[in-house]
C-alpha cells in the first residue's frame, strides 16, 4: 500500500464515522460522491484493501508468455545481433522469426536480460576538468562564432575570439568572412598588442589543420601545414588541436555569453555596420568583460614574448607559396608569368625555388635566400606580340620536301658516302664525351 492509498483510507474512515460528509470526502479525494459511496461499501466487505485496485499485482491478460520472451532473448544473444537496439531488434524478430512485439516490450526484455542499457543508466562521456594555466599568454583559445549578431540590421555573421586560459581575458573582432586572411588580420592585431603567446588552442578547421584527402593512400610523410600553421611556426608559437568542443570550453562559453549580452547591447546602441560593431567591442564590451569575468593568474609573470625585427608580420602573415625559376629567369604563378629584374639576378637563382608572398594588401613579393627580388608581370599583350612576329620556317629549295607535297624525303642522300672516323678517332671521341 502506497502513501496515497493510506491517505485515501483515512479520508474514507472519517466519512464512515461521520466526522466529515460524503461531499467533503469527495472533494478531498478529488472523486465523485458516487465513487465515495462505492468505496464505503467496499470498505465494509474488503476492509482496508478497498482502496487498492482489484487488478493491482495481477498479470495482464495480454502479456506475452515467458517462453516467447526467452526465445527472443536467446536469438538476440547471438553475436550477429550484437549492438542491436530495441527498435531494430523488434523489426528483425518480426520479419525473420515471426515474434511480433512492440519496441517498448522488446526494450523491457532486453533491459532485463542485460542486452540493453537505458539512457538513464548509461555512463555519459566524462570530460576531465583541466586546471587553468598559470600565466597570462601561456595558452590562448582561438575560435570563430557564426551568428546573426546584428539581428537583421546588417550583414555581420562572424566573431573571431581569442581568450586567455589563465585569466579569461578576451580579445575579439567582427569580420565579414571566416577566411584565412581575416583570421590572419585579427591575429596580427593581437600580436601587435600583446606579443607572441606560447601556444594557441584551436579546433581542427581547415584553416588550421590540413585534412587528408579521401580515397587517397596514406602518406608516410606528414601533411604540409596550412598558411596559418606555417605562420605560427615562423613566429615560434605552438599549436594544439582540440578533439571536441568541450576541450576548448572557455571560448565556447564566451560565445554563449556574447550571443546573449553582446547582441542585446548592440541592439540598444542601434549598431548596423562592421565598423560600429568593432568600435563597440573595443570601447565598451571588452572592458566590461575584463572587469566582470577576468580572473587573476596564479603567476603574475606575462608569458607573451615581444616581436623583434626578424618578425616581419607583413611577410609572415601573408599567403606564401614556392615556385621554381625557369632558365629565362621567369616564374609562373596562378596562370601569370613574372620576370625577375636583371639587376637582381644572383648565382644559383636559375632552377632554384623562390618564396612568393601574396600580401593581404594585394601586393606580391618574391624572395630568394632572404633577399627580396624585383619582379614585374609579363603582360599577355607582349607575349602575343612576340608570338605574332615570330617568322615562319620555310623549306630550303632542293633540300628535303615541302610540307604535305608528297614524294619521298631525300635527307638520307649521300649519307653512306660520307667519310667516317677511324677506330682510334672514334675511341677518342667516346672517351671525351664520357
């Protein structure tokens, strides 16, 4: 008997003794007066059991027999049914073994047999708590959030964020695209303000991580880095790839806060452009974030390293590729031919690989062995003029045959009558050429 049954019994006994009326008992038990009269009649016959439903504890007439249940469990215990869930198991047993039960009945059977564990009993994936780094600049979490930041007042969807692991100090900028160039631009702003951190912590997006091609053989050598990966190597900054969003939870939670607070604050200021949004970030939101959410580091030392003269950010944070110089001191790059200035031609340059930098401002720089070379773009008009003025080759009269004139070629005439070298001369020619 449950506690609810005991409470019902108390109310019925009060009504039977006349302490309360039948109407009051019905209101207390939230049933009709007629039902109260029935229960009082049953109380005389069945005593306290009157409040217990007559079917409680009895087996349902529609219950599937235990023999069928055991047959189903024996079938599902076969290794070929390993990993089957209740829904799929019920469908397969109905189709292949003519055991037709509902998926919930199958779930109960499999749970009792230990072949299935309900979600409430499963051990969820545990993400071990990681202690913060000790110094500001030891580890910076870097990610991009895509969201309708202006709520339709303008086209602004991407927020690039850097958050320090030790202090939760935030640096962020709105951008128009989540591209390599935009991320490099925000990275440059961070580096010029704070210096070079020890490590960045990012996800495995294609701008950070080179993904192996599908259906390609496995490479023994490591894949080449991305443009951002190469830039971090040149800056001597480490890179760590997160295997799950929870691993970089600090920056993910900052996005949750920004999508709530920042969106509403910009709505109050009626911000509609990228420039206004970044100005609000710099002057209002980030200082407020530092005052509300930033923490004091365990160690007061700043782990950021300063930029030196060898860290040319315009060069490092550009799109860099390598090309080979041809014999005429030109190089091909994206369908264009670039000519190296004759005054900058150096030994070992012909046939060597040079570094081409496509700067974010649109400029193109070419360097070899640490020295920049002056280059100029060969226009298609010059190439077309040169090819148009190239003279046609005409056959010599009496020697050989003209193109498509028919007849036999006479280029072998007199070949066997020509004078051949002696054996000593042939040996000397052979040794000289070897």
